[in-house]
C-alpha cells in the first residue's frame, strides 16, 4: 500500500501530556488554544481542549466555528438567555462574553444575510444592546450598530440583517390606547441613519423576523390563542400584507420560512411545503414533496443554504428544494444529512455514504459521512464513530479520533465533541497538501533491483532508505518476470535513480540544516525550529534521514520554507 497516500488510519490512543491551564482572551485578542492532553502523530496532532464541563458545541455557522457556555455573568444560570462564546480559528481561540443564546440556532443565522452576526445585550433604559459581525476570513470583529430602546418599549424579540441594514422586532405599549403592539424598526449603519420605526400596527404578543430581502421583511406573528401567521412587511413602501392561507390553528406551526433569490417565499405550514410569490400568486401553491418530519426539532430536519433547502419527511426521505422546484434524492439513513455550499451528503439505504453535487448534478461516494468541507478538505464520521479527515486533491485519508460531527475552522484545524464529552482539536500538517503521485513498486523474481512506476515514468529505487519514504513495507513490491521488467523499461520513460518522497526530512552529518523534499524533488531548507515544529509537531527532530554531503548534490535547491504556507507551494 502506498505510504500515507491512499489511507492513513491512525488511532488516537497513546501518550497523554498535560499542558497549561486554559487562558481566554478578554479584550478582543486571540490566544492559542490550551489543552489538557495532547497526542502527536506524523502528519497531525490532536488536543483535548481545556474547556468547562458545560461547554456546548462545536457549532459551525457561516464558516465560523465556536462553542458556548452559560454566561459567567448570569446571576441565575438556569434562567439565563446569554452565553459566553468562544470562536476558533488557526489554532487560536477568542472569547466573547454575554452573547444572546440564539447564536446557536441555525434559523437565526439564516436570517443574517449569510454572515456571522450576533448581539451583546445591555441592561439600559435607552439601549437593547450592540450588534457585532465576525469575519471568518480574517478573524476580525466589527461593531455594526447600537440598538436604541424607545421609552415605551417593553421587550426585544429578534432581528435580521440585509446589507447595511438591521431590522428589529420589539413589543411596545401604545402611548394613547395602552395596547401592546408589535413594532419593527430598521437601522442603517452604512448611511449612519440610526433608526426608523415603520410598523406598529398589530396586537401580537410574539413576532420573529425570519428573513429580509431588498427591504421586504418576512415576519412570523403569533397571536393570542397560539395562532400563527406569516406576513410581508415592506419598509420602503410602508405596507403590511399577510400571506394568504398561512393562518394556523392552535398548535400549528410555520417552519423554515425564507426568501429565494427570485423573490418568492418558501415555508412549511403544518409540515407541508408551500411557495408564494407576491408578484404573481393570489395564494400559496403546494411546492411538492412529502410532509416534513415531525419526529425531531425543525433545526434537525431542515437545513438552508442560500436558495437551497434540504429536509426529510417522516420516513427519512430526503428532499432538495431550490428555485427550480423540489426533488427527492433518496432516503437518508437515520435522518442524518448535511447541506454544504455545493453538495448534499447523506448515507443511503445501501449503507453508502454519498453526496449529490447540485452545481454539476453529479454523485460521489465516500467511506464516511461528510459533516463539513473547506475547499478540498473534508471531515466526517462513519457508523462506528470514527472521525475522518480527507484531502480530496491528493487522496490523503486519516482517522484522527472518535466522536461526532467534526467541523473545520480552516484547512488545518478540525473540532469535534468526543465520546467522553470533551471538545477535541486536530491540527493537520501542511505536508498533507503536498501532491504525491500514485505509484507502484516492481521487482523481477530473484532480483535485488526494485523499480517505481508512476504514470508512464519509471525509476530505479537506489536504497532501502529511499524505498521506505514511499512505502510502509516490502510487501508492497509486486514480483514479475524479468521480461516484464524489460517491457516496462522499453515502454516507459526511465528517469534513473528515485529520490526521496515529498515531505521527507533530510540533512547531512556535517550541517545542522534540515531540508524537506518538495513535490518538485528539490531540497527546501526549513529555516527555523519553530517552522519545523509547526510542520512536523513536537517530534520534528526525529526521523530525519542523515546522508553524506555528496548525496545531496543529486538534488536541486529550492526556495526556503519560512512558514506553513510555504510548504504548500513547494
């Protein structure tokens, strides 16, 4: 088997080394994640993070990975609706205190314009709190706006984001009649327009802005008696319109409501999917598909990503909804599925882990269920609870631990909750991004000569040291007749002696310099121990191949390696 190229399956089960106590940022600064135990392997490391026992997550919304704890400032934790948020990126953590706990709800993020936006409440007579945006691309946080509180306001309900505008829903007491009314306001931080109240017409004890598009708010109202109705509130034209036939009976529900890019609205009413376009429809139309499953919470049976929504029915039938309609893709075993920006993943009834790429209408099959993707990096789990990492470009596949639902903060870090309830962090070496060709070793019966073939090229393997940088054992050598070897030599491009495999560390006895062999078969000097440790882990100085000075003359000198990113370019 090709070493580390087809499958690299390593169990996380050895040596524990306790590290320093946990330290969190308290002023907007990023700190390295701190672990209670760590394990180092050839191409990755795993740490059990030193987090509190009540830590929930990890969550991944809008490319941000985070965990939560009940806010430390809560006087009565069992009644508290605030959490302390810890965001992970590039192996570092950032703690943000006293965030509204809706940050853990998928439908909350659906309403935030595809961005990671949250609020820190204030206990003030003139302010509900401050709205912030976290940018996962660069790890920065921006203050968007402060949500002012009117003198007759009673309660803050929720908000949704559209461009530079935040639409808020509150309850207020009418200054004349004394009635409790629903109020919707808009804040535009781009133009510095602080606040504009544009509706307070409905007497409703509860309301939620579920989505906003081009100044049009999609609002779910709940009236006395537990009746629900879906409304369109136009901020620009100052109009309000109930979507026909959305009134529910007591106990009925409206779920998964969202705008599509064509301006239509799609939602579940009493577990049936409906579509409504205010510009052309007199009444909602049945969007097709089976009834939504009622055996689990809506957040567990509906996923929304842009124009696309995936959901399951009561028999775990899996459906994909978009602007072209609704189609059934199969049955998701156990009701488990994952909708990404280009693919819907699930396990079918044949126990195959499959993915449907809706961009190019193609199917793929994997050895595990994909729970998250970052460019060409994927992570997931199988039915035995193994956590997997895969680089789809070069074929690296690693078993990195045990637990459920791993997520990626970037291409080098994954997080999951282990079977013991702890949060684990895996750090992947940039060596896993090196391109390694598919190869095969051949030797004639009774011959000591071993050849490596890749594509239409052939090399002679000059030594066991070189061989074992490409393969794990001599069992990988295929024995053939000498005439077969001769045919290989005649029909392929013979390139002489084989060099060390990409990623190999090598040095001479006369120099402290350590080089890494790149995909270009050149030597690249690793300039510092810090860089070497980042690439190879704490044992970076073990397993280095020492050769005589003339041996390295066979290799060209490439660019130096000054950082992890440099490795990917060699």
